[in-house]
C-alpha cells in the first residue's frame, strides 16, 4: 500500500498508520480510500485482529480532509444524455465510501483513533466512525468540517455522526459555518473522549482497545437517543431557526450547500443511521452538482494549484533561488513585503529615507510575529530568527548581493526613478528590479532602469501577509528570463501569481473600479445608500460598495481618476463615480475613513459609522426601503455584471489571458464573490449566450455601459466557452 501501514502486535491490536507517500499531510483520495477499504475488510475477517488503533505518521496532522481534485471528477451534470447514468455511478461510488466507515464501526472490534494534529473534513468523519478518540494536548489539534464554508457538504457521514455524538445545537455552527474545535473544546462537547500529552495518543488508544470495551457506536444501540433530543425539542428547533437565519445573513443564500446541510441534518437525525447516511449522500450529490460548487472547486483549489505549479511561467529558464532581497520604502506595503520575505527565509534589506522610518517598517514584522507567538502559532525562538533576517537601513550599499529588489516608495514617477537608479548601482547583472506601483505603467518606469529587460511590475495587495495574490506586470522590454524569475520569486514567498499586460489599472484594480462605479450610478438615480450597501453585500462581496472606497480613501480614487483624465484627454469617458467623488472630495472635503468623513460619518475612534445624510443632495430619492425580489435581482445583477463585463473586456484586450488567472485574481485579489468561482466562471454559470442577452437587456434599460463586447458575442454565437 502507498498510503497506509498495518502492524498487528502480539496482543492482536492492529496499528493502522495513515502515511501518504511523499506528502506532508494526509488527504483522502480514491487510492487512499481503496486501500483503506481492503484494511477494513481485513479487520472484519482476520481473527488475529482483536482491536484497532488508527493513527497518522505526519507531524501535527491526522488528515486534512478529502482531496478536492478528486471530487471534481464526479461534480457537474454529467455528459449530455447520460445524466442519469452518471448520477447512478456517483451514488454507487459514494455508497461504497459510506459502507466503508460503516464497515469499520460495525466490525465488532473496538476501534480507537489517535489524534496528534489537524483533523478536518473526511479526517474528522473517519475519526467519528471510530469508537473512541484520544487527542493530544497541543495547538495543532483542530477538529472540524470546513466543507460548509467552502460551499460543499461533508459527505462521509459528518452530518449524521456529528449530531449523534454532540447533539444538534453544537453541530450547527460546525456544519453550517465550518467552525473548528480545539482539543479542549472538542472534549467539552463530547466530540473526543480524552486528551493526553503529545506523543502518547497511540499508547492511550491501545490501552483503551485492550480494556475490553464495548465495540458498538452509541447510535447502534437499541435505545439510542440523540444527545439533547431531536429537532422538535424546543431548544433545538430554536437553534435551527437561529442558525438558518445566521447563515442567511452570512451567505445571503448564495451557497446552496447550507440548505442541503440543514436538510441532511434535520431529516437524517430522525431516522436510523443507515437511512440518515443515505439522505446525506443524496444531499451531497445534489450539492456537488450545483454550478456554484463546481466553480468554487475549480477556482479555490484546482486553478491555484495549476497556476502555482508554473503553467504560465516561460519554459526553458532555470529556476532561480532568492537568498537576499531588498525592499525600498518601509511604508505600509514595503513593511508587509519585508515581513513575508523574512518569514520565508529570505534575508531582507529594508530601506527608507530615515533610520526611524526604516525601523518602523521592521517593527511591523515584530508586531505581526508577537501576535503569532501570543496565539501559540509560533515559538519565540522562531520569531526571533525571522525578525533577525530584516535589516532596516538608509544605506544603499546594503542592497549589494540582492537577487531581487522590490520598490514600494511613494506613487511618484520621479521618486521611483531616483530609488531605482540608486538600487541598480548596487546590483549584479541578473538581479531583478521590481516595482509595486499600483497605477503607473511599467514600461514608463523602466526608462529609469539601466537594465529594462530585468525590470518588472509585482503588484502586491494589502495587507501583504494575508493577501495571497501578486499581479506580475510585464513591461515592453521585460525579458522572458525576468518573467520566469518573477514567478520563481512569488513561489519562494508562497503566493499566487497572475500575469497581466502593462495597461491602466492592470487587471484587479481596473475590474474593482466598477464596484464603485455602478453603486454611484444608483446613488445618482436616487436609490437609498442603505439599499446599495446591502445589495452589494448580498452579491457576496465581502465589503459594501460605499464602505470599501471609504476604507481605501476617497482622495486616492479621486486623484487616480484625475490623473487618468489628464493622460487620456478627450478619450476619457466620464463615469458616475467622477460625479460622486467630485461632490464628496472636491465640494465637501470628505476623504474617507482617514478624515472621519466619506460616504459615512465616523465616530472619533472610527468604530461607529453612519451613512452621511448629505448623500441625499445627489438625487431625489426614488427608492428608499421596501423593494421587490425582481428589483433586488436586477440591482444585484447590475453590480456583479459591471465587474464581470470589465473582466471579460480585460480578456478581450489581452490584459489577462488565462481564464483561471482572471477568476483566481478576482476572488483572491478583491474578494469577488466566491460562490461564482470568479467573473469568468460566473459568465459560464449563466451561460455565455444568456449572459450576453441579459447584458443587452440591462444596456437597453440602464445604458451602454452594459453592452457586451464582440468577443462575448462571437463566443455566444459559436457556442464557445472560456474553460
Ligand atoms: P506609504 O506611503 O505607506 O509608504 C511609502 C514609503 O516610502 C514611506 O515610508 C516613505 O518614507 C518611503 N519613501 C518615500 N520616498 C523614499 C525614498 N526616496 N527612498 C526611500 N524611501 C522612500 O505607501 P504604500 O501604501 O506602502 O505604497 C507604496 C507603493 O505601493 C506605492 O507605489 C503604491 O501605489 C503601491 N501599492 C499600494 C497598495 C496599498 O494598498 N497601499 C497596494 C498595492 C500597491
């Protein structure tokens, strides 16, 4: 076997060790399950085996859950004309998997699980199919079923065994929101049976197996009662109602999974376990076949994996390593970039104009590491090593020997040109000179460089330590070798790259602009700001469309627009956001959160905000409160489709060329709703032809900005898709 070891000791205890070859963590995939099936068959038939301990050989991890790459093979509606057969096949496959865990818990032999680390998804489902669970007393132990939070359903018995173990009320947040439990929390609710010191779980599990325990699950005993009672017990029905409401508020019904999870729980808990498992399986298949699940699996799991594996990295260039890197400018972005580099083991020189500014930049990392240590996620020694990798300085001589320089000084061409010259004077022939500009064309900035072929844009997102995406922008003279090196650098700091053309706003900034623009159109039409904010949230965007620009700074958007106007001259097309920004910034001095006034008024401590009443000066109100579902749908579409159309235009103009990157970039870069799988996946969910038709209808009602471009029309006519 490639993934498991079975050793039977003199007393008949089989130690079953989960240990996937060549992997840092264990996951469940087809091969793992097939091998485990033969193990369960042996447990049931081999008289020499008296009891079983299941453990993992991976440090800090029992099992991270199902391998989503594998789930995709049975997602989707199936081949046209063969839907029923595909469904039958999937159900059969799943039935086999269910009988697997069922076979384990009904073998008549005691089975204990030794948990030394992360136990998620299918891993937690396997643990719950054991009769006894011992967990180690360490911070790596987390138990949970994250599927619900990812738009999926725990389909390996999770919706059935969990409530039968811990009761309905405790199950709801774990199932619906993907809430996780530490060892102590899991013990308190009855999800595990015992906590022992790290390294002793296997011994303790073995001792339990040898104590001649009853090898029957509670739910297989004749008089079994669900802890806390069934769904009709008042406290449970109230909890179900409350969690249904909470998950509506959180997910706005954009994820079909929550409904299916609730159905599986509510119906399944009222019948014997085998029937409950069949109900769960039906709900699982229904969930995984929704276009939302398929799109999310692709954009959140498969595409990042493919992109990170270097599918778009120019071939034929040896992989570069990065031992030393310099960051110019120790402000918000520079400090964050230095933090991430140091964490990944890269010696980092952090330059600013004064020693104090450079030190402040390093202090950012100290603060970040301090939090990690206090939360038990990192040891003090490790934090000290990371912090020591950052050298704050004002002296460019320290840049010498760097493999790459990331410039993150003020957004000003002259300042950027100055520091580029100073840094390049210290660099070797092959070193990469990168700029983190958010708006200035790379080709223009490269004119300050003595080696423009090594000059490239690397657009990070704030906060850098949390945001996984980096846009790579190639200037006209950037070489393939430099582009390949940029991919290697991003891999070294474990981020996800997307490659975009040097053009105004690149990809993500250009697309997100529409999230301000359409809401401004609505404001000018007289739609109440509260409605606009809530509609934005209902689409699944993480922050409301009027809160977001306040947080970024209205002045910034205003200045970017003014610069664009100067650059484009007559070609500039005025938008609703120009009118609104003019009104807020120029007329009323409202600069956003920073000066306490923007779309909102902020309290002195910035914690309380209320929509500014002066917004009503922009238009006579036409829509202030109650509105129908049709209106709601139309408003949601307007907001989502504006961004989606912009993403499609970026594909049409070659600003971005890989649909996977367009989707991953939008979801990771600015929080485009995850349920869509990204703007390009959204077009495919709707269907290209139908999307074009809907946009034409929106254009007729609301203006030419909704008119789809030629690429979409041709694709619709030819029946082509992006993926
Ligand atoms: P910031 O104002 O927080 O930091 C800029 C830093 O550069 C300051 O510490 C300043 O002292 C330093 N600096 C200025 N001139 C310098 C010089 N000649 N030599 C050395 N240091 C100098 O700005 P920021 O938000 O970190 O942005 C930096 C760059 O990153 C800009 O180009 C910006 O457009 C881009 N960017 C910002 C964001 C964002 O969300 N803030 C996102 C992506 C890209």
